[in-house]
C-alpha cells in the first residue's frame, strides 16, 4: 500500500465513504487504510449498526475520535464522522429536525471553528416506489436546511452519499437509467437547484470539469460493473462557494474495496 503524501503546507484532507456496513468495511481493512491515509476528517455513511455493535476500533480508531448518528432500526442506515483527537469539534448536531428521517440516522454536523462539516446520507429510492416517495419527501424537507447552511456565512462542507448522479458525465449507462432512481429528472433538477440558486458547489466537478469514469464512486454488485468501471458518481463533497475555491486536488481510491462505494478524498487549503 502506498504511503500518503505528507502535508507540505496547511492542508485539510477530508474523506467521504459509504461503508455499506461498518462491520463489513472493518473486516475488509478500512481502518488499516485509514491509519495509512491519515486524513484529518472522515465522513462515513450507511453504518448498518447501533452503538452497542461498535468495537473500540470502530469508535476510536488510532489517533481519532468518532461521533455517530445511528438509525433506530437495527442494521440500517446511520452516519458518522471521525476527526483527529487534537482537533475536536466545538459542536455536534444530529438530524434535520424531521422525525421520519432523523430516526434513520441521515445527518450529522460537526462545527470546527468557522467550518461546518456534515456527513449526509440521502435516501435511496431504488428498492420500491414507497422508498422513492420517501426520497422525494427527504429532498423537500432537506432543501431549506441547505439554504440555511448556504446563507449562514460559515464555511460549509457536506460530504456523503447523495444517491443522485447529476449529469450524463456522472454515470456510465446514462441512456438506460433515465427512468431509474438516482438519475430521474426530478432528482437531477434538485441538484441543479443546489448548485444554482442555493449557491453550493460540487467540489470534484469544479476541480475536474471534464472528468467521467475516473470520478465514479459507486458500482453495482451485479455483473462485472466494478471490473468494467460501469459506475456512478453519487458521492460528493459539496461546499460553500468560498470554501470550494480552497480545494486543491481530489481522488477516488480504488486500490482496495471496502464497500460497493470508493473513498472520495479531497484536500483543501485550510489551517
């Protein structure tokens, strides 16, 4: 495993990863990779665990502390955020204030000085029409929260699985997925709003406006999607406008598989 590049200037390295089960990811070497990568902040989604299910390694990896928003339902959803022990947040807040979705553990915000970092897990609608309806309800309820964050005057960074590919660049088989959850016109129009009137920025796309397959972050377990890079870009760093200008580089880590998603790593100029 290649050793990470050391910081040669003030730099904040932030990772986002949908774990598809924290216990499964731990068994695939996620925490060993974390020790080598040495990010400053890690946002994780889809814990599929409750507090009692976590080992010490999962709660407090070497050099880090973790905070979590667990789902009430066992083995389902949940988000977390790890930070270096020397950089504890000033404040941690769970949920968006909507009981239906707060019970699913989908939003966790940590404030570090003037910077708010959020681990976010937007519902998937692919399993049933009922879940797609829930996804649309979440979008409706969450949009005012995004507007408040964007207007707060703080540096904002929302990291996570948004379960939407924004444009044709963001998935391999866009033609055949136009009527499928994750690429529906209504979902894509929502991201148009997020990146338009609301004023937040898709950090990876800002850095690499022409990137296609190298930006994918999720691959179906069906067929040979991973081997053939038939992927989707549904995991994002979404930032307030000024903070987005601080992003210097981003990469998708694919040397190992901890999940059906891959870690999205972005480095920012930030003290």
